[in-house]
């Protein structure tokens, strides 16, 4: 079988390489306490985009650090009683996508909330003020400051806060909320389900933000992970701080959050993925203790996985 990583049988038992900080659980409990102490001041604004079968809105809320976060919100017109919802997360440096991307789920009776990650390509604010580089890359943003200033900490919390807002909507059945997304969106689908354990189902594909050290050791710190190499070249060229850096990245490593997930997971992975190597994805998957299943695409790289989105919709219909 073609491979760029470990044989499949080894992937099934791989436990990850990136260190987990000793105070990891306390770190995230403190972060969640900060998030819960914020008044989100959610605002729903009607969109100019009109279609017969759904109402389309912009949803804004206040996240950690005072940033106003934006999500597209699509609500089906033909469903009266509380109905299921999916939270949709986008790829790195992108945005919440076009309205039409959400209409398939709306036609199936779901509300859809698609978040713009702060500081990336959409409407969400980025109010981060940190010590250290802001030259390039969100993974490394905050590495030279306190761990609480890591940017992906805030983005993970935004995802969890959006889940709580969705569950509070009167039209949404709080017991039937799922998460979807690919690449960065896949990592956020897992992180959201970990930090908001009421999430019923998660369907990530080719998840990013897992097992940073393994990416480095495979010499694949390019493409989405290129900022790791840039950071070392500019700020630690002799790797004197290598252990410290990877340990700090451990706070925002999805594999270390995975055992918090309580909802069912269906994950898609391409075995020829050189952007987010299969082993990094398995590092997270293997730590999930909830009900789970893996959809393996043997000849796929870091890309849209054949019929995985169809499978994800069918999976969500089972909530």
C-alpha cells in the first residue's frame, strides 16, 4: 500500500510525540472559566442573502479578550420544533465560506453556524496584544509570552463558546449539536467537542493542529506548518529552546484534548497526506475514548476526501 508515514498497523497504536504539559488540565479549566465569565452579548443580524428554504443571518458574540467573533447562521424555514444543528469550521487562513455551502444541511433540517476564526480571512476581530512575533503564523503566535496568550487557545475557546450559544437558541435541540470541518476545521471540530462535552457528534477530516513534534521530526514543517521552521530560524536557530517550545505547543495540541470528547466521532484521514501526516491525526484519534470510527482513504493527500462529506451528513442525521 502507498505510504508516506508508518504502516497502518503501527498508526493504530501510535501515541504521539509532542509533550503534554504537566498542568495541561488546569490550563484548560482556567481557560474555560475565563470563557464562562464573559457575557457574550450575542447579536443576530439578517443577511442580504435570501433563499426560499432558509433564513440567513450574521451572528456576532464577544469572545475572550473582548474580540467580537462572527459566524454565519443558517436556519431552516420548514422545521418548527427544536431541531439539530451543526457547527462548521474552516481551513487555515480561510473564512466561513459561502452561504450555499450550508444549504444542504439546512434542507435536511439542521441549523448551521459557521465561525470565522479570529485573525484569519473572515469578519471576526483579532484583539491579541502579545510579546513576540506577529510576523507570520497563528501556531507560533504567543510562544514568547505566557501560555495563556497562545492565539489558538482563544480560537479553541471561540469554538466552544459558539457551541454554547447554539445550544441556547430556542429553535435548536441542545442534545443534538455536531461539529464538522476539514484540516484546521477538523482540528477545531475535535477541540470544540472536547471543550464542550455536550457536543453529540463530531465529523472531522484530515485534522490539523495535532502532534507538532512529529511534523517536525518528519521534516514536514512546510505548507500549513511552515511557521514552525520560520520560528526556529528567526528566534531559536540553534534549538536551545526546542524542548520548551514543543512543550508550550502542547497546550494547543488537539491530541491532548481528545480524551475529553464524550460525543461520537467519525474521522476521515488520507494516508498520503504530507501536510498533516497520518500519524499526527492518529495521535488524536487513538486518544479518543468515546465511540468512534475511522474512514481511511488510502490514496488521498491533504484534500477533500471523496464521499466523506456525504458520510458526515448521514452521520449527523443519526443524532
